[in-house]
C-alpha cells in the first residue's frame, strides 16, 4: 500500500492532543500540523501547494474546510474523534484510531459528490419541515430505542402537513403535501434510509430527496415500527413516503422558511440545490466505498404515487394529521366506483331480493336450516348497506340516497313477498326457526357489528372479497325480514316486531361497524360528515335499548334457571328435584314451565307448598306449569 510522502494535519481545540500521534506515524508520511483557523487564513498560493490534508475537526468547522478543499483541489483523509459518533457512522470509520490514520494517509483517494444549497456547500442531512425521529433532534432521540420511541410518541400528534413545490433539473414540477422533505447526502445513519432500500450513493451525480407525508398518526406509527423491526431487502416504498433523484432541485414550501442541516447549517427557502459531481477526493474505508459505488445515473427518478397530488395538497395544507387516515377519490377511485354501482337499484337486485325471500320463507316453514342458509347466500342486501356506510363516512349525499332507496325497496319487497307467501299457505305454524328470530339481544348486535367490520374489510381488498358469503351467513339479513313478513301475513304484530327489530339491529350494526372500519382503513375524506355519523350512532343507541332489555331478560332467565336447578326443595318431607326450567315474561308476571322429579306422589297441597317455596325464593308472584316425573 502506498502512502503520501507529505500531508497536512488540520486540528482544532478538541483534537489538539492528536498532533503527536499523527506526526509520529509509522507510514513514512511527513506531517505539517496546523490549527483550522490558521489553515483557513493561509494565502491562495500556500493552499495551492497542498496535495493531501488529514482533518480532525468539529462538524461546525467542516463546512468552511470543504469550501477550501473544493476551491484548491487537495484530497482529504479523516480522523473523527471518539465524540463524533454520528460522523463515524456516516463515513463508516473504525473505532480504532490507528486504523483510521492508516486509511487517511493512503495515496488512493477517490472522488465523491457534494451538494450546494443556495451557493453554500453542505454535506449532512437536511430537513424541511418537521417529522419526529428525522432531522435536527435526531441525536437526542437515538441514545436508546425506548427514548426514540418516547420522543416520537410525544411529538407525532403535532405533525402538520404543508404544501411543497419541487422542480427538478429537467423542469418536472411536483406539487404535493407533506410534513417534511429530507435532503440526503450520506445514508448510513439516516433513519429514513433504513425504512426502505433507497438506492443512493455519494458518487451517483444526483441529489436524493425523500418526502414524508403520513396521512394519519396510525400510518406514522407503522412507519416508526418498520425502523425498529428487522429490515428486509425491498423496493416497496412505504405508504407515507415518496422520493426523487435529480441533478438539481428548486424547493418551495408553504410554511417552512429554511432547510436545517445536522451540522447547524441553514439555508433559506425557496432553495436551489445543485449537485457538485466529483467535487472532492477523500480516503475512506472499504465499507464506505462499498456503500457508495460509482453510478452513472443519467435519468431522473420520481416516485411520488404514494403522496397527495396537486388537488389533494390544497385540502391537506395546514392541517394536523388525524389519528385515522383520510383518502381522496384519486387514491381509491376503483373502490368508490364499485360502491357507487352497488348503491344503484337494478333488476338483478330486485329479482334476487324476491327469490331469496321466498326461499327463506319456505325454509322457515319447513324448519330447514340448510334452505335458510341458501337464502342468506342469495340475498343481495349486504352490498347497498356497505355503500351506505361509505356514503355516511364521506358525506356523499348521492351515495347515501341511492343506498337507502335500494335498502328500503329491498325491505318492502321482502316484507311483501313473505306476507303473500304466509297468506297463501293453507296453515299457520310458528316453527322453531321462526322463534329463533323474534327475540334479538345485544348478542345479535355484537354479531352484526363484527359482520360489518368483516364486510367493509373484505370489500376493501379484492383478494378477500369472496369472504362476503361468510358474512352473509353470519348476519342473516333476509330470514328475519321473512319472519317479519310472515307476522304481517298472519296479523301477528308480536312476531313482526321481534323479527323486524332483529333485522334493524343487523342493519344499524353493520353500517356503524363498516363506517368505523372504512375510517381505520383510510377511506375517510378530509371533510368528514359529522352529522351523518352522529345520526347513525343515535340509531345505534336507540336500537340498543330494547336489545338491552331483551338481553337482561335472557340473563334473568338463565339466573333463575340456574338457581332452581341448584336448589333442593323438601316439601312435606318429600324430596323434589327441578329440571328443564323455561321462563317467560308477561307484563306483570313471570311464568315458569318446568319439570320436577320425585320419588313419592305429590298431592295438591304438596304442589301449593312447592309453589310458595319457589315464590319465597324469588320474591314474586308466579304462574307455574309443571310436569311430574317419578323415580321408581
């Protein structure tokens, strides 16, 4: 390995102790040691004579030194001090000072690029705007993973989007909204470069800009999580990220006034950034050259599809990011088109609505679960309900009106078809399948809410759209409508009210759950429909009250049955066991239908005594119907 015969060593007050170490090197290099202030004061003739300079100076002095190096074309070796941890990482230096000196004095320097910002040379990461974990306070937040995360949690609720206008060397103009623009130089210690595989080099003749535009706090949390998790090689750009590469950029921002660099340099906005290809020659480690290969990048790179476009930027400008994402027509155009089609009334919907209701009605009279499930699969009511949820979330009046009209039409058709079938059939029999659908409780609301979540999620992703069939079976929209129609056909209002309450429960539960799910998935608009969402929540509260009463009665029945099953009665010295208790509630009385098991015959007096014992146990007057079984 060849070493320079002569070199200058430039130090400052913090590295003065290295003078003897450098001057007494074992590589045969003659060293002239100069303080940075004295070196920068040298006349041009003296500076022109310098061939190679080794520096060990604070980062605040590097800017002035680089200007001198570019002007007088001498090569550079670097001896970072132990305190310059970020600088060590950025140049892939060793913790062994002797090894660093070996590299610094070798006579094989290579060229690297520099950046000029409004005429001043810069070498460190620059930041326009604000985003936690990236930028000026980076060092304060990286002493530990816990501290980095704690800092981010405190700050990410204050992230605000602003309008950026960026023009490339080829005149390509990008107008978007974001919280920050990161100007990259080296990438080894830059958090944003660790999140995805940015192809960046200090020898590619281009500047790299990374635009950070989280649409929500949740998206930003996901971005942070990707840093703390093991990284995989991937060319996929995360949702809130875009980046550009060009020989120069002009940057304008609606709010920020400066680009702030990590070495405390500042450059005012609007700013002109220009690449200085092969600006200086430096000595560096093999790892540095491996990560900064010579690249002839002739074409500009613009990858901003994840970012708000020109029209969206106007909506987002000056807004703090919400907890959940907001989305535009442009970003999710295909999904919105599908939902608008689903909201429109058509002949297919009308036909399937009538046929599925008739099928469900036959299944209910036949007490056939299989036939009823078949009717659930054919029923088309789920699609307009999901469209109505999206319309409510985005204050899309046309989608809301179309969806509600389609739903109401479907309900009227179902009630009419099932009432007609009940009226035409020659017998009136309330089957167990019908009885299952006339006493809805909060449990049914829970099923409807979960089904709404799944329906919205499945509708949002093509690869799982087939799972809507499972949702249709779970929530059962048409069978309760058919039971309600049968109640109308028979003139049984109790049957109608119970079954229609179940249907309405499913309807409201699905809508509110789908609204929330679409919101979480990022399909809400910037201007949200608060009135419509409040309205649907009021409906949810309204339907929850009778469901709570029904659930409370179901719970009472269970508790009463358990109490009776676990209680042992002795009536006139006769041992009585109670089994198979069924409780019904009337306006002013509870009715028990139960089975008792005895060894001895029970007379009227024994039964009266048993009734009194049970009434004392519950403190109520009861109507009791019993069936007696004898143990022989």
